[in-house]
């Protein structure tokens, strides 16, 4: 009888998509992990030879979120209490660095907010193509197959006393992730939502 030689891979947490202008994501910070950006399993290098980096935030979705998240075709608006990931690269990573300059040490429950306010098209070489887009109707009119990035502003702040329940949920999620558990905090279903 054949024996499995690899551990079964569990799907990751849903990722916030940032596909529409005017969406907001609010979340309580669970983890912040910096890692290399990979393509075909190999690190991508910047022109200066250094490896490109991204920041992966694990967050507990909070009220006020209308941004979608998902994996593959399973996409929806996370319910408050759902665990999601938020990827920061390039300019968004730079915004994070700026936000950290005035923020105390990171802690579980810190409130992360992102609001999408613009989009930009790119050519096949990654060069900017056309003007910045600030209206959803113009974003929807872009032909399929065009490379588009949707961008916005982010904020990071300590939780208020009224947000204590989200700190508790972020602490529990942190402990669950350390134990290898990737579930919603509010139910035991296998669905990411």
C-alpha cells in the first residue's frame, strides 16, 4: 500500500482582493510577516540586486469592511470575525513603513484600515499606461487582459477601549495560528466565510 511522503497542504487564509474603487477594509492585526516575493519558486530581484519583499498581514475582519476577500473562485465580503490576509507590496509596503514611524510597537489587535481610491493600468513591461483612474465606471471599462493595480491609503492605530473585543479575537487568532488552526473565530465550518 502506498504511503504519503508529504504532509497534506491546507489552503491558506482568504486574501483581500482590492478590485474596486471605494472599498474599505478594517481589521484587527493578528500577525505581520515579511517575506521574499517569489515567481516560480524563486525570489524576484530588484534592479539593485536585492530581493523584492512583501508584507503579509493576518487580520481579523472588523465591522465596516466591504472589501472582498477569497481564494480562487470562493470570493465574498468577510464577516466580522473572519481571518484574512492582506498583502502589501511596493507603494503599499512604503505606506506601511511610513505608518509605523508614528506607531508604537506592533501588537495583536492594532487596527489596520485600507481604503481603495484609485487604479492604474500597466503595459506588458510594467510601465505605467494612461492616467490614474479614480472612478469605478472607468475601471470597469478597461478591456480584459489589461494589467491593472487598485491602490489606496492605509492607516494603523492602537485599538480604542471600545474595540477590546477585537483585541481578544486577534489574541485568540494568534494563538490558533501558532497551533496550526486556520478557522474563522466565530464558527467551525470549512468555508473561508
